[in-house]
């Protein structure tokens, strides 16, 4: 079957999309992003060479994720001359029922809607786009790919909380997230560094959302994210791991309700909350404000602490891999993290770190350090191709 696969990756204030040809190895022909949804919505589309071929802006009023999805459908139809044959989506939470990519229908959509309380920052936007496409193009097949699925290989002890058994059996457990990124990175490790991929690897997906994943033989063994995507590392606007006693204190002494706590944990904390300035690492690096430097220091400290816990879970470490917007582009963060983990023996090559591609460790380092760009859209396209059996004839 000829035609394009459209990939949609909906976040809280932006939607990334791509058009891919479903060949043996999917080829991305166009990438685009609508960012600033709710603030200053704007579209940029780039071709396979990374050249901007289309830009557009809209007034804020009335432009939500549903409207953005409509615009993406129009852009996709123009670029693909109408020949989109399937749509693949990143869906953050698959719960206990969905451990592999699945074709979407109303039954699946209803089940995923019930998981919204577990991922309030992402799941509603993921599903809003899916619903818009069902309404606009009901015969166009759609596939959901889940951020939680990759971590289903973790041993039971790594998924458990120390809670009464009836609560755990109701689905309260550590799910882990960023799974599509980690699955792609695991595949890249096998292709680029096959021997290392079979060992003990910590992946650091560092961006506005941030987490670590401990892998052995390319499979998830432990993750810093847990029941929700707010756990673990400090992030752009999320606080990361927090003593549950703090939540109780805020309820009893500061009279915060559930909505206020959700806003605090997901949207007002992290780099933004600590710095009082921005959630963007580039802005904080350029700022002379002490609070900006304190935010960076805390971000790095939390990564170092969590790497230590994952080294223990793996019983050693063979490789550390950086990915994500900060992990791939901020050499200073990589250097600070490696310096804080010098007890592992890892040694950075300053010149290679500045270049920021491939292996960046010294030849004398017993732990290999790498930068591998992640590409969730390419992986989603491959899963969509496989589920819908596209391009197989």
C-alpha cells in the first residue's frame, strides 16, 4: 500500500508531527511542530533536509489541541497530496492493559480516557488529537504507542510500592515513562554499540521532562519515574520525587486542594519554580541570577543521586547515555553530571563533549559515555507500519 504514515506526538503546549514513507526502514520526509498552544500558537514545517518550508501563526483565542490537530491534518493532506494511510500517536499512559502498540477504536479510547488522572499533563492532549481525527477522518486507521510499555519488563520488585496489597492490586505501582524514547535509544545502542548494549546501561532522557532508565541487555530494569510522570528527577516545571509528608502538610497547613497541588507539582515547580525565571535550561545558563544557578545545581544534583541508585539496581555500570533536549545539547550539564559520578571511574573527553555526538568519554574511562539523539517519531512510525501492515507489499 502506498502513501504516508502521519506521526503525532502531543504535549501540554505543543504538538510534534511527521510524515513518513512506510518502507523497510521508515523514512521521514517532513517534520513539523505547532508550539505555543494557549500562548502564541505557531507552526513550522521542515523537509527531510531540515529546511523550513512552511510557517504559520494564529490568534490565541479558541486555538486548542483540537484546533491544532485540524491544522496538522490540513498540512499533512497538502504535503502528502492526500495520501495519508495511517496515523501513529504517542500516548503517555497505557496502564496495565496496554503493553504493546494497538489500533485505536472507541473501546480502546474509553479505556485510555480512564487513565487521565494518572497523566493529567499529557493524556488529555494525546486523546484530544485522536478524537479530532476520528471525527474529521473516521475511516483513517490510528495506532497508539505507549510511553509506559517499555518498562513492563522490569522485575516485580522494581514496580512495587510498599503499600497494602489490595491497593497495589488495584494498579497503584511504578509504571515508568519516556518508554518510546528509551525503546528507540535501546535499538540505536544495539546498532551502534552491540557489545555495550548487552551490558549495564543507564539512559538519561533530559529535557523539559526528565528521567533515567537502567537497562540490562536493552531491557528496562528500573526507572526514576513511577506511578506518574511527576516522579524522580527535577524537570522543567515538575518537582520530581517529593516526600509525601510535604503533600499532607500543604493540605493541612496551607489548605491546598487537589487542583492546587496538581498545578504546583506539574506546572509551577522544577527549574521554573526554583529559579523563579524559566523552565528553559538555555535561559538559565545565560542568566546571572543566583537563583538560576541554584536551579541548575539542584537539577544536576538530583541526576547524580538517582544515577547512584540505578548503578546499585544494575550492580555496576558499563555505559551512560545522554539524550533529550538538554542531554543532547547542553555540554555543561553533561560535564557536571559526569564530574559528580566520578566515583564510578567514568572520565569525560572535554573535546568530544563539546562536539556532543557519539562517544564522549576518554579512552581511559572504564564507563563509556555517549550522546545519542532520540527520535520517538521514527519509532512510532515503525510501530504504526507494523500494526497496520503498511508497506509490506
